[in-house]
C-alpha cells in the first residue's frame, strides 16, 4: 500500500510541474484515500464523505 501511494504522489508532483493541475488533483486523491483506508481499520464504507467523517472522528479521538 505504501509503495503504491508513494508512486501516485510522485506522479501527482510531476503533473503539477507540467501544469496538469486537474490530473494532479486526481493523482493525489487516490494515495490519500489508500492511506486513510489503511489507517482506519475496519472501515466498511467506500463513500468519500463517510471516509472523510471517519478520518475526522479518528483524529479527534486520538488528538483531543
């Protein structure tokens, strides 16, 4: 998972350098999602808004 996310982020950086901003946004979304899905064990949803809410709850639980 980590290697795949790193490759995708590297590609996103190259897209920015070449001015392909829309492509860079897409390329950076997937490694972020892979990382969140890896960090939150037992995540049962694939809906973006629910994943974002789960991440918020996890951060809040651990940091506050």
